[in-house]
C-alpha cells in the first residue's frame, strides 16, 4: 500500500458514500483507478466493510456508555450469545485481563440500563461508565513517510 491508498482510506472513512470521481479528484487518479485500488484493499481485508454512523439519541437511545465485565470462563460462550441477541449492546470486545470484555451500550433511560446490568450479573462482575460526550470516534490513518 502506498500514500494514495492511505488517502483513499481516510476519504472513505470520513464518508463511505464519497463518489469515486470525487476521491480521484482529491488523490490525482481516475475513478476506475480508485475503484481498482478499493477492490484490492477489500480483497486484502484492509477494508472490511462500508458502514454509516448513527446518532442513537435521535432513535430514542439517550444513554450510551461502556461496561467492563469480568466474565467467568465457563460462561463466555453463553455471554457472547447474550450480547449478540441484546439490542442495547452495540459493541462487544474480548480483552485480556481480569475484566475480559468491554461492551458499548445504548439504552433509552436509566431503567433500561438497570435491566441490562441486572441481566449481565449472571455472567460476572461489571463496572459501568456512562458517556457524557464523544470527542471523536475515528481518526485518519497516518500516511506512510
């Protein structure tokens, strides 16, 4: 991958709906050349998917945050299934350490958060942090020198 590929990644990360022509204009390539570079990055697995960013507060999920949880080893598989099936859990990361899972949640209110935390108790002890604001959720990929 060269600097141009990194520039394309950053443009797509900022707006995955940016047209190939617009990207090409910004990096000095034709739209077909940009398309070919994107295809190669997808084949290599550098680009895993194209997605959108959702403002969950506009979808009646006014409370977001993170839960660190120490999952009992014998309960990790059922815990993973629970996370996949629970709509208020919007991300699940497996970690090394005593607190071996990090969840991101989005709920309507404190009552719904209390219900989620009560359900999680069956899997282990947890620590919860409520998000006040997010300064950023993605960064540009640094260009190679």
